[in-house]
């Protein structure tokens, strides 16, 4: 059966699904309201570009008006952790409950699949370098790329050093996660030292079940799609 919707109605459905149909609160939003918006959207995209503010601050403001940015930063990079960073369609802050649904992607990344070709090649050619970076984080605790004494790379890949490539591969594969940020630089640590134990211990769904759950999250956030 084919459904036909006027463009005007389709726009209204999409805007309502994104939370634009509701009246902004008269007072600064608290975390409960902020978390409700994040749950409705499914994620907040992270972007280093900052014109009036960085991208991950804007969706909450557009739906809630004034809100405490410190509360978002605490949820994303403080304790107790309420959000986590990973690659969705782009680098994003996501609800903790989504983490098990993305483990299939982490497993693919660990096998060199679904990631940048240059990063996959680096992982195949430099496994010892990657393991050394992981072991240093395991031994010393939270570290950023700038904490490693490594020469800056040359040529492509934005001049990334081998350490930076190792960190990116470990992040993609879920073996490290963002503990906090220093300015806008990620500071990494082991997931079991960052994420709540209940999330770390949560069972990993099969890939089809994970895809179905992610599709439902996307459909709820979009309201209408093809």
C-alpha cells in the first residue's frame, strides 16, 4: 500500500519528530529536559567548527532556549557518565544505551572494515605500535595524543603521527573511548574505566537486532523518511 502525504504535512511530521512543535520552556532547562531532547534526537553531532558555538551545543538551544552548557559537558565528559562518544553518521555524543548497539561496528573496525582505507592499512602494518599505545593508556590512565612524544606525520591524513593513527584506530574499534576533552582534544582511556559497569557488562546484540534497534531510533528521530 502506498501512502501519499502533502509536502506541508511531511514537513510538519519531520519538525514535530525533531521536537520543534513544542513550546520552549520559560526558564533554563534542567538535565531532565536536556536528556529528553537527546533521547528524542538519538545523538548530538560533534564538530570542531565554531561560528557562534560548537555544533553539539546548538540542537539543545534551538529546542530548549537557554540551558546550562556545563550540564551537557558534565554528562558527556564528567562523572557519572551519561553520554558517550563514538562514530554514528559522524562523531557524536550518544545515550549510553546505544553503546551495545554499535559494537558490531567496533568489531568491523577492529577487522579493518568500514573505516578509512589508510587507517585500515596502518592497523595491518603497525599492530605493535597500536598495542604499545593501548598498553601505555592501560598502565598510565587517561592520555591525549599530545601526551605522546611522537613526530608529526607528513603528507596526507592531516599530518597525523603514528600515535594519532593508533589512537583513532583504537577508538574506532572500541578498545578506548573518550574520557574527557582538553580544549577540543580527546583524552582517551579504557572503556571499563569510563563507562558505567552496567553498560560495559551489557550483552552484545546480534547484528540484525542491533540494526533493527538503530533503525527504530533513526525513524523516531526523523518522523518521516524513505
